[in-house]
C-alpha cells in the first residue's frame, strides 16, 4: 500500500485545554471533529504522552480552541513542543481567556472555541479517543480555520540544509534538526521507537536534508 494516501485526508488544528485543581494545561491536536448534532457530540484523540491526556481522564472536561490562519509558529511551539509536566504553559500567557467552565481557551490566532464534557473514551494504545458533548462555545473571529496542509505550507519553518560533516535530518512536523556529526549516532541506528525531542513524532516524520559529503 502507498502510505501517502493518508496525507490526503484533511485535518484542522486545535489547542485542547484543560484544568485540574489549579493546574491549567493545553496541547495541540489535529483530531477534533463533530460526530453528531443531536446531541451535539465531538470526538478528539489525544496522545497518552501528553500530560493533558492524563488530566482529562481525571476531570472529564476540556475546551477546544480552533486555530485560524493568522496563528504564528509560536502558538505551536508553546503548546505543542513543550510538556505541561515541565512548564506552566499558562504562566503569564497573555492570549488566553477563561470560559464559563473555568477552563482557559486561546483568544489569539483562533476563530472559535468549544467547551465539552466527556461522555465516553476508547483506549487506542498510543492514544485515547474521547467522545464529548458540546456544552458551550463562542465564535471569536471570521478568519479561516487553519488546516494541517496550510500549516505545512505556510507556518512551520522551512528546513534549511545546514553545513555539516555528516547527514542532517529534519523533522517535517516541527523543524527540529538531527545532525549525525553532532549526535554521534547515525539516524538509521536510532531505535524504532525514538521520537523527536520537540514534537514527539516518530522517525518516519524525518527527512534527509543534505547529501553526505
Ligand atoms: Fe518534531
């Protein structure tokens, strides 16, 4: 099978935010979609490596902020490429507001948010799929929603081919570079479950950006 068929599915991009006691947290997902309108029900799938996923297990409530085409790469870096285990993503974060459910939503680079309550969940191994009922929401702007294709074409940094003694591999998702000369281990020799230190995507999402000398 040609695995490229999967690239032709289209996705939006979202900041999923939640709160457990005083801890507020959020992550980037591309897997929110409406499933039924009566009741108004959505599904989201969240990587279990995200701290946000563990918080939703306990609280069962979260917000989905819909990212629009004005969002900068900084939004993705802030919510996507660092963990809520290590940093407080809402400490002095200026572009959030608090929804009626007391959970923050993102107010810049987003065109709407939804508040939801989990009604069911399915363990998918690496991820958990949450089914959730929409309880509230608000339109924030008239900007077009950002698709994953738009992000790849216009938002993420263009890979630069750096000068190096060895091969350089770049993560197609976040732009992280793996320079074999600096790391001392050939990219092909990394274990199969190795993930990008920034965005946690796997080896398959890396591409070689220079030719070996
Ligand atoms: Fe990455």
